[in-house]
């Protein structure tokens, strides 16, 4: 094996580094050690044969740390920093108060924060779902943007072909974070394709090197999804990781195993795993985050709904509700529509009433109420409800098409009368 492969594991020489205030002062979601590691990797391991790419730098602390390493090395290479640079107050404002509205462009803040390293940073506003890298071989790929299965697949498609076997580093900032449980599943399930070479002690970052081409016959063959890994297969991957992990890190993967069990494992087993997770000192806030799986289950439920499998859609919605104490309007809407289509209008009405109690202007719930009115020959009620939704609708194509269909039906029957 080449020089990238460690002889002793773990070795963390970067913990001895002193970082300048230009790096440490920045608001960040990275730990101090993660910043030390990123500086070390470009200062000590960057050879200059490939690009340095930073996916999801947010306010710039990762880009600044990587640039600090290049500066120490005397390298003139640039960090290619990609982000949507779109502000999301729900979690960003907790770290840095800007007062920016949702969706606002925060690239100017990034540029201001990273001004000390401007010669080494090339920042680009980019939707990674719609991108193909054309900058040649990649030596260091820092990934803090694989926040969904789809984004992970998009990153592999766009950047994977440019990772060099036994030479490139792919640094996964979220590898140990429960909300991105797909990363250990993707990487640990393919020991023939990936070798772990470094990790931090404080934080979630783990680094891998590809052992062969990702686009070759033995590379990544298709997009990954939740369905790629049955619960039984996922449990084997997580248990193997827990068995060989440092004791202080095992709790991270136990949380992921519990999360996967909530998604598609036996619910009785999930209860036992929950008790184990709590015994590891997990806080109420962390538990709420682990158990928030509705955004993963609801799309699966709608796929079943669209295929006419209403009972399956009901079961998925009920699983999402039982996994968490939070009764999401998205889950309740799926439940309401599925119950209605299956013929249980009483239970459907309860679900939709609960949605509208939380959000009286919820478009889909109000349109289902309009459909009820049509079924009960209340044409005028259906027309009024539909028009009200269309007036407030933000132009979402599927919702507008549904509304226009209902309006047409209501007016057709009104005209007959």
C-alpha cells in the first residue's frame, strides 16, 4: 500500500498545530480539531498534483483552514469552494446572527469572513445537484454537503471520476453525524473500494482514500438510496463499525443504527435501541434530532401513494408518526390523503383537521377538503376553497394542477345545476 495508508491507527499529529486567529475567530460548525486537521492536511500532505475542493463551506471556516495549510506550505493553489450560499435562519442563525431572511445570498459574508485568505480561495455559488466538475484530478475533496442521499449521489457523479486511486483524500465532515447515516453505509459497506486513513478525536470528520476508480467496473454502479440497504444489511455495517471503533466514538454509530431501525426496522427492536441510545447520555435535543425521520419516510409514502398502494402509504405515515413525538403536517397530510383514497373518510378527516389546526393555510389539506366537498355535491364550497388556495399558492406546479382540476370539476357541476 502507498504512503497514504497509515501504519498505526489512529495517529493525530494535527492536534499539535497552533492556528492563527484568522481561522479560530470564525463562526463555524466545525470543532477546533477539525480546523487543525484541515490545516494539517494541506500543509503536510498536499503534493500539488490535483485540486483542493471544499463542498459546503458555509461561512468559510473550512476554506480558511485549508487555505492556511496552503499558505504554510508556500503553495499558490486555490481552494475551490462550492455552496448555494442561501441563508437558512432555522439553524444558521443559532451560530451567527445576521438578520438575513430565508433564502438570502450570504456569499458577501463568506467573502468578508475569508478575506485574509482571498488569494487562496475561489468561491462559487453552485447547486451541486446540477454540476459536473471539469477541473482535472482532485487531490483533496472536503465534503460537508452530503446532506441527503440525492446530494451524496450527485457528489459522486460530479467529482467521483476525478478521485485518483490510492492518492486522493475524500474528507467526510458528517461521517459520524446521525442525520447523515448514509455515509457509513455507503463507505463501510465497500471495504474493497474505500480505506479509512484519518479521523479526528473531537468532531465527526473521517477521511477515506479510494482503492480503485469509482467509475470503473468495480466502482460505484448506481445511485444509493435508503432502499439500497435493508435494515438487516445496515445493522451488520453499523455493528461492525461499533465493534472496531474507539469506545468514545461508538455512540455515534449506535444512534445511526437506531435511526435506521426507525426508518425500516422492527419497531419493537427500535424501542430496545432507544433505551441503549439514552443510556449513552444522549440529550433530549439530540434524541429529537435522531428520531426526526419523517422527511425520509414521507417521500417514500408519497411514492407508494402515487402507485396506488394506499395501505402501504398509510403504514409509512403511521411509522413516521410513531418514530417521533412531533406530529408533522407533512406526515399527517400523507396520512389523510392515503386514508381518504382507501375509503376511511372519518380517519382521513381527523388527520386533515389536525393539519389545518397547525397550519390553517396548508394548501394540500385545503384542497383535499375541497375534494370532499365535491364528493358531497357541495359545489360552491369546493369552488371557494379551491380559489382561496390558488390565491395564496406560491405557484408549486403539482398543487396548482390539482387545484385547477378541482375548480374545473366544481364549476362544471355548478353550471349543470
